[in-house]
């Protein structure tokens, strides 16, 4: 044997094992190595090789050519180039898949050409290239026609949604976008029209959500303002803020930025109402408490007013402003009736003053007995009820006052607790 000459292994075509694609080029689903067709869309595995080669074959060849190949590695035969008919079918197929992805963004009703693509692939696999091309051309025509119809429907729906918003007082600024989409569709710029419709639909959806949130916010503002006005709570500049918000919503075209700014102003106004109303209600309840204190503790006609005062105070502490306002309105009417009854009946008068000559130790002893009696009554209340919680707070407060020998304040606290407990006895 001549030196310097290496033996070369001749590879038979029977020794070559074709590469099996890992995913379908139509639906991108995994393809098992033994499958003849894709299990999802039916695309033939043999053609999947061609599809993968047309998509990224250049990169594969470049990577393979750069890597050194050992002399004993079996070389795969070069794939045959696509014929002009196959190349045209592949280009149309790629274009259809791209357009299908775009049209799907329009939502329900988007045309699906998977069956046509599979049928064309099977025809091409059987060598019927002209039949595959005719199938793809028919799919192209159907996609264009159905896409145009779908864009028209979406434009109509967007116009109806815009009109619906206008009936509720919102003139959303999407008129230019809808007009540009219509003009693009009429000019045959189908992709531009679709993208414009998709973008406008997203804007409208977000605007509708923000608008519903703003309407709920304004309903709370209007409700609290109306209730505050009914009982004469001065709101000062808050009423002007509400009118300014309403005026801004009457602008010809509202943008998302303008709507967000209005929502922030409405939230600020609601916060101001939540600050102004509780302080005014607390002051009125303090005045009502002094009026109720004029009546004896065992006075039956004033028991209803005591219950209403307790209920309004509880609502106010819980932050239930609407309920607190209504309770104060009821309390006002009840106190007015009590005032009329007290004026007509001399039997109802102010509470008798403390016994003259009572020493501090005697007063302390009396209040301790009173506190123990009330504590025993508090323990009979339902443990999870609001009244039990409020009564326990009053007992602790009175105990602390007694411990600090603040007897007048403790007496007032225990008196307030006594007014609370008869209401419990009545089932309130």
C-alpha cells in the first residue's frame, strides 16, 4: 500500500438515516419519531423535513459546515432543492399561517385554515403539486374574504360600544382610530386595518373598565354628599369639587389620561367626605347625648332615643357613614318628639342632682357597686355581639377612671353604659 494514502469509507444510501423533525411546522406540536403524520393537524412527517429546512435550514447548514466531521461519521446525502411549484406552495403556506395568527387577534369568528393547509400538504406529498396550489389559492381567497367581513363586524361593534359609552356620558376619543381602520380596509390594506382594530379594541376595553370604576366612585361621592346635605352638614368646597368633576366629564372627547385624572380627583373628593362627615356626626351625637342626659335613667319614652344614639355611634365607629347618617336623622326626629312631650308633661324633667353632702369615699363606694352591677349584666350579653364589645369597652373605661379617682367622669361613663343595656334587653 502506498504510504500517505488513507482509506475512505464508501457510504451506501441504505446506511443513511433521515433526520426526524422534533415539531410540526404547521401547528408547532411535537412529532414522535415513529409518526407518519402530525397527531394534531395531520401534516405528513415527510414534508415536515422540508418545512423545517425552508425555515431554518440555512442556519443548520452553516452550523454543520463549521464543525469538523470525523472521517468515520456517516455523511447524509444532500437534500434536493425545492421545485418552483414546491417553493411557491411553501411561500403561500407561510404567508397564510402568518395572516392566520394576525386575524386570530380579532377574537371569536376568526377563520381557521388548518384543514386546507393539511389537505394541500397531503396533495403535495402525493406529487399533486397543482392540486395543492389550487387548495392554497382557495384558502387565500377565503381568508381575505372572511377577514374583511370580521373586520367590518368588529368596526360595527366598536362603534356600538362607543355609542353606548356616550349614552352614559363618556365621549371616548377613538373616532380617528375607527376612521383610519375603515379607510385602510377600503384601500385593501388589510393587515393595517386589523392591527388598528385590535389596538382600538384593547383601548376601548380598558376605557370601559375604568369608566365603570369611575361611575361607582362618583355614586359613592354623590350618595354621601346628598346624605350630608339632608342633615345639614356643611361641605364647603367639596360640593364645588364634585361639580368640577362632572364638568370635566362633559368634554367632547375623553382620553385614558383624562379619565385617570378625573378618577384621582373623585377619589380625593371621596376621601374629603370621609373626613368631613364623621367629625360633623360626632359633634351632633355629643350634643344629642347631653339632651338625652336630661331625662331620668329609668324614663321609658327616652329609651328609644338612647337606642338610636347607641346605634348611630356604633355605625360611626365602624365607618358605616351612610347608616350613621340615617341613624342620626332618626335620632333627630325622636329627640324632637321627646322635647315636645317633655314640655307638655311636667313629670319629665332633668335628672336629680347628686345627693348633697356625699363624700368622695361614699361616691366611690356607690360607683363601685354600680360598676359591679353593670358588669354582671354585661356578662349576660352574647359574647360575639357589637353591643357586648361596646359595653366591655365602657366597663374598662369606667374602671380605669375609678382607679384614678376621676369620679365624675366615671359616673358619666357608667350612666352611658346604663343607657346602652336596656336597649340590649329589648333585643337590639
